[in-house]
């Protein structure tokens, strides 16, 4: 592997990373709307099943139509994403293919099979199968998409927290020894819950925005008002759930990826009683001088909050960037080695591996082989560090992590407030809805004449425009979460195990650059086509049935 590294151009690494990031970002534009709309259309059809009111069937069909447009685009980008592991990241695929390939294979065989089977019944089974079976097919289509997300997120979570595997020095591969440890690791469960719940937020905001456009244009009033009620409830529950699961994810990151947490917080020097940074001036275009600065300038924090988030203890110890680089002693008395020490141990592991393979090939005695294996096993935990040349290479790019995290959290708080206000305005809740309306009127956000005789369908246009503007903001929040997850892990393809420059394929940087721009054009075209089709369908509106059901 060392010989291979000498031949890989630095441009190949950067272009391979850029191409994968491009594909993942575009793919994630389609996936969350799929997951979110699945819940909305499932609830709408459930209302039809319970009431036999054809209005709900027409409503479900409308949202299913928008779901289908988005679903098709998501499949196309997802397939390309998986191919890139073989083309651009062949060393990674070879090194951990036995582990990483398993959840992706299950996703393709089980989840995609569910989606493709039940989506056909959902679209073409109206009046051909029983109402109960059709309702089940609708929910199972959404469940299939969610299960698909589960296995993909299991694979990603394993890269963040590699468990359930052992390195085989004879095959030079990591091999799975505990499938359930991989599939149900705490990191995977936390990541899945937080990611899927955040996708529900996007679906809810999208439905509110489309419905607001109808109210703005004074059409499809009933569908818009009823859909807003469903979406607001889903959105508020999801927003609160995202905050809760985000806290759990933060605790897991603190345990297994402390450098990511330090980068998110621009925490240069850690300690006990750490506050959670609300805002600070972190230069967005340059890595801070964390070695010489005590903390980020103009920092305002919430006392003890970071220690509570990371350790459940207001006086808990949280390491900063310099602590991790230079080594530190944990509260329980154990010492975490410095990165320089880890580099030395990693180099010992690489040397011992090479010596073992040479001894085995030459037919050396078993004692010699065992001696080298013992050295390898002792230092295997830090083998990935053996490829690191400078300890500062393991510090992620702080500005992206710091600002992306605050963008995600800040917008999440706005979403909670947004959905809570919509619920209070949309439902006739005694006292609370009246107080909310009068407060909005007092601040000039609601006409005085509407304070007591309020109707969500008779607001000034700018109220509806705000709801529409929140759609791109929801995507920005979601993509910001992915930026934190992936940039915070750098420079590791697999945390502490495999740096990106070891995982990449030995291919020409120019070839990857060419395909990068081809994909950029194709994905942008696909996105433009999808938006155009969605807007046409929204403008066309639902198709109402004259049939009376019973």
C-alpha cells in the first residue's frame, strides 16, 4: 500500500472527494423530500380509509404524484453514488468491502425491492385492490424508502465509528465478525433517527409551502388548509425530535469523534465547565490559528451547556483541538496519547505488517511470524495514523464545521417556532390560538381585523411568501448537517483507520475532473427538470373525483 501511495497524484484525491461530495449533495436534495412526503401522503390516505371521504383520496393522490416525481430522480443519483466507490475509491472498497458492501447489498435487495413493488400498487392499484391493501402499499412504499435510508446510514455510521470487524493480515482486508454490531451500533441508530426525522421536516415545510401558494392564489382552499394542518403537526413533532436526536448524536460524537466536536465548537483548548458557543467570530475562509489563540474572538456561550451535552455533567471535561493533538488525561485517570505518539504506533503497525507478510512469503519460522503479529496487534488501533505525515493534518477545516453546525441548529429553532405558530393559527385551540393571534396583531404581523375572526386563507401575501422561502432554508439546514458529519470526520475515510489519501483509486486526476463536470451538468439538468415538472404539477393542482365513495 505504501508503494501505491507514491503513485497517486494529489489532484486525484481532491477531485475524487469533490465528485463524491457533488453526487452526495445532489442525491440528498431528492431523498429527504421522498421520506417526508411519504409520511404526509400516508396520513392523507389514512384519513380517506377512515372517513371514506373522496376529498382525502384526491389529496393523497396529489401528494403521491409529487412524491413520484421526486422519487425517480433520487434513484438515479443514488445508483451513481454507489458506483463511485468502485471507480474512485477502489482501495477503500478493497480494504473494507466485506463490511461496507453488506448493508448496501441488503439495501438493494430488500428495501429497493419493497419500494419498487409497492409503489406500483400505490399508483396503479386505486379501485383495483381493496382500500386496506392500497393503504398498506402506500405506507410500505414509505417504509421501503426509510429502510433504504437505514442501510445506507448504517454504512455511513460504520465509517464514523468502525465496529464489528477485525483486520486480516493475510488478505489485507478488514472482515466483518459481528453483523449486528455493525447494523445496530449506537452511532447508526442515532444517525438514522436524526437524519430521517430531519427529512420529515423538509417534507412538512414543502407541503406547507405548496399549500400556502394555493392560499395566496385563492385556489384549492380546502386541500391547502387541511394539508397545512397535517404538515404542521408532522413538522413540529419532527423538529422537536430532531433537536432530541441531535443531542444524542452530539453525545456520541463527543465519545468517538472528539476532534469533530472540537471543530464544530471552535474549541481550541478544552477543560471542565465548558460552555456551548452561541456565536463567535471564526473566519469563514481560513483555518484559525488554534495553536496560539486561547479561543475564537467575540465568543458568546451558554455556560456549562457543552459539558452537559457531551458528558451529561455540567462540570464534565471536553477536550479541545490542542488537547487532542498533544494528548490529555481523561477524568478517569486514563491518558489519551498525542497524535505524534499515535503516528509512531501506526508506523510500527505498518512495519510489522510488512515484516509479517515478508516472513510468511519467505517461509520464516512461526515464532518470527508470531512476533510480528504481536507487534501489529498491539499497535493496530492506530495503524491509520501511520500514513499521517503531520499531526495537524488530522484537524478538520474548522470554519465549515463551525458555521454549518450553527446554520443547522439556528434554522432548526426557526422551524420549531414556525410549526408551533401554524398549529396555533390553524386549529381552533381555546385561549392559545386567541393569544397567538393577538400577539401577532400587536407586532403588526397580522391585521387587527383578523385577530378575532381569523382565517388562515385570508392573510396578506407576505405571510405565504415566508412559508415558501422556508423551503430552500430547510434544504440548507439539511445539507449543513451532512457537511458537519462528513467534513468533521476528515481526514479520515474511516475514522482513525483509513485516511482519504490511502482510500482513493490510482487513476488520473484529469479523468476524475472530466467526470466531475459531466456529473455537475447532468445533476443540475436533472434538478432543473424536476423543479420544472414539480412546478407544472403544482400549478395544475389536484384532480378531483366526482365519484361518491362509501
